[in-house]
């Protein structure tokens, strides 16, 4: 199969179609980490003649000369007039034309125009950007944001189910995983072994579409890992290429170095027993809180996920957060594996990961649940009491105990046995074994972790 013939199926495909078919829909706003496939998915949808006859595509990163077309009034008729002298516009067809504002963070007034044109019925609008989580979008710019005037979609890299679609698996085959999960009954040994192997492949390749496509076409894990590593480097290089409102670099060289250092430290902290990230270890000169700012920038751009510690693992979890204690994970498991040394993929595929298994297995659960729109916490005390993750499932505080196979469950048992002290909790174990349910405790294999949040405002879940 040639690369151009392999078209990846993404969750956003159904979301965009549902959005378009919803009467009186607001402009769509697609945000997410760079290289997650936003532009490709939007173009695939927009240029489909079943959806639109005319597409007006504007990319403010590649074509900054288009930005000043939005300096005046922001109604669509004025914008069309301004754009018409900058580029040859096609004849617009009412009801069959879509405007795409790509890398819209580089033109804050284009983003604001979505509010002005929120109720415009003649044309559709889709905006996307990779830095929309960064306050201000550009230094020196105080343009208002179109709060409440868009239909947002948080696009992340491919999850395990999307990986299976890319490998050619159909929904009816993948449904065996969900059926077993819902019934709390084991899959056949053959199915369990097959899905375990496929999930290990996913761990090694990660979810960046380019890496997944390469793996499906070549079946070469190492070459796909090299693509993920190159993308990871490109993401870090982007920090130095960003520009503020005055067109000058957003960050000074020492600030770029600090952001890169903040990212490179992740494996060293995850490799420690408590896995807590220590901001003061970020190297580089600058202001007092420069290390914290570097880490927050990585979070806001969708590169990393912060998982905070709790005072007590009791609902509502968010009110028990300890703000200055957290673990940090890359938002794509492939990035984490790519930060480790060569040979890690061989160890993962053989099931013999050794001392590094803790960070990888926790990383994969963080990856799976974050991509479902879930919020994760953990619980740790200086006494040694520690819970890998704590989440809210169905209104209940739920401990997620993440193991490679069997492990020490003393901390979880302690918390479960003392609801008067720690709050009422339930326990789910995640490890490399078939699904099972006994004594009120659910055990699931790693490849089922993505099912723990069956509903999410991020994706329409089947």
C-alpha cells in the first residue's frame, strides 16, 4: 500500500460531520498539540464535495501577510473585501462555503472574528491552532477571546482505538474489548494475547499520525520511533520560532533552553520512586519563577500533562489538590518512550522492561485517560503511602493501581480499609493480565484503560 493511499480514521471525522449537520452551529475551534493531525483532518473534511463546494483556507503561520486583513471590522463581508485584494478568492456559495483559519493563534483578531460571526448562516467557519492554551497567544496582545462563541474540540494524538483503525481493524473486532470490559468477563487467551501484542506496538510507536502511518506501511517500530523523536525535537524547536505581536521572538535563547530542559527532565523524575517533578531542578538563568513558567508553557501547548497530588483521595478531588506537588507526563506515550534509550522498544515488545516499567506503565495510563478528556490525580504521603492515580469515575473516587504484572497493593488496601480517614474509594487494578472481577475489585489489562472514561466532552464516544 502506498502512503498516499493510507487514510487514517480519526475521532474528529465524526465530530466534524456532527457539527456541520447540527442546525445553527457555532464556528468550530480545533485546538491541540502540533503534529496531531488537525490540519489534515480539517482539510479532508472541508475538501470533501459532500460537505462543501468552496473552501477558503488561510494559514497565518505560513502567510503572516494575511493578518492585517483582520485589523478593521470583523464582520465576514468586511473580511472578504480585505482578503480579496490579498489573494484570489473563489466565488462563494452560500451554505456550501467554509472559511478555515489555521494557526489562528498567530492572528488573534481572526479568532475574535468568530464571535462577531457566531450567528452567520451563509458560511461555516473552522479555526485551529496549536498554541491556543497559551494566555495572550502573542506577547503584547490583549485581544479578547471568543468565549462561548465556538464549538471546541481538543484534538490529541492517536489513541489505541485509532491505532487499531489504522492497522485495519474494524469496529466489530475492536468491540470485543468493550464487550469484555462491560461484562467484566475475560477474553479468550488468543484474543488477550493479540490485543496485548498490538498494545505493545502502540506503546513503541506512539500516537503521532506520521509515525503510525509509517509503522502500518513498514512494520518497522524503530523507524517509526525515529519519526516520533524527530517530531519531539521539532516541537522543541518551535519554541524558538514563535513570534510575538511585534514580530520579535517570543522567547530569548536562554528561555528556549529552559523550556527544553524542563521537558528533557521528565524521564529522570518519572524514574524515581515517588516520580514527583521538582521544578527547582530546571536549569537556566532568569526570573525567580522561570522554571515554573517553562513547565506551564509546555502544559499550555499540549506537550505535557501535570498530575497533581491530593491531600486526601476523596471526592470532590479537585478541592483536595496540592498545587506545588505533581508528576509530569508527555501527552503522547511515544514521546516518553522516545526519550528513553535505544533498546527500550525491544524490552517493551518482549514484556521485559525491567526497572523502567513503572514510568512507562504509568505513562501509558496517563496517555489513555488524558486522550479521553479525563482528569487524573495521585496520592502520596511522606510515610510511604502512595496511590499511582486517583480519578473520579461515576462520582466515586477511584484508585488506579498500575502494575506490569502483580505488585505491592499495601497502600491501596490501607486506603480502602480506612474510609473514615481517606474517604470512600474503590479500586481498579491495571496490569498485563486478562480482565477479572473479584471481591469488589476490577482488574483490567493495559489495553482496556482507555475505556475507563466511556463518555467525554472531548470526543463523541461510540
